[in-house]
């Protein structure tokens, strides 16, 4: 498999973690967003949205959008599951994932931040206020819902951890005060002791710069 990734993309970060957790053989092809590589004809032929990540399967098929990629991996490589067996527990984990993927991440990604800072004349200060506000809003609700234990869903790694850790990375990158989120901070620290998460970290990617 081939993952088209940008080292600081939290969506690509999710998929890197999942591939590592499942122990799947893959190669990573860097797509530099700052150099507009995602707008090149070659990449748009792979993903017409011009977004990362994209996954080329071993059969040569292309899957885009990280939630779809993660669900595809779960369905096709169930030997190391990232969703619980119980249907209610699965729904709970998915709820946490979607809170991050639908309500926090999309309004805090690169193209939105560029629009806030440039087109809306918010500048760097406005961009920072924007991302800090929306991450805090999302984390405030999530903090109250996560189970007790080492990870999001107790003591077993789940898809929720795969979504959460990249979002915390972004929060720390943009100086979000994490004082009010001890549960989230604890999960972040616990996950980042595991090789699958360490190897997926942005600073450990070959295209990191």
C-alpha cells in the first residue's frame, strides 16, 4: 500500500497511526502542501480534491478521506481491531471520532486558517484565536465523555485514540492551554509511549521540515 501524506496533516497522521497499529506493510509518499504539491496535475489525478491523505491499496485502488480509509482498513484487516465488538461501544467510539473529524478538525485545517488570516484579514492573531477557540470548544465536551482507563475507551486502544492524538498535537502546536483537559492529556501521554504512535509522529516523517 502507498499512503500519500503530509507530515503535519492530522488526517494523514491518523492513517499513519492505524497502519502502524495494524502492522501493515506500506510506503509513504510525501505531498508538500506548502509547496502546493497537492495542486499538481499528477496528484489531482490521484485525488481530485487535492487533499491528503490518499491511500493506494495493494490492488491499485485509491481511497480518499481519512474516515473512509480508516473504515476500509478496519473492514479489510480486522485481525487487530480498532473498534470494539459490542455495537454500543462501537457507536460510542465512533461518536468520539466524529466529534473530532466533523466538528473540530475541518474548521481548524490549513485552508480554513489561511482564509481566516488572509481573506478575512484576521492575521496571525486572528488565526490563533480561531483555532484555540474551536479546539477548546471541542475538547471541553470530549473531556467529559471519555472513559476512565489508560486510553479513550478504557485500557484498549481504539479508533478514538487514532483520531485524538493528532488533534492534541495540533492543539499543542497552536499553544492551546490544556490545563482543563487532564483526561485528554493523560491519553496523549500514554499513547505516545507506544511505538505505533511514536513512528507516526510528524517529526519522525522523512518529509518533515
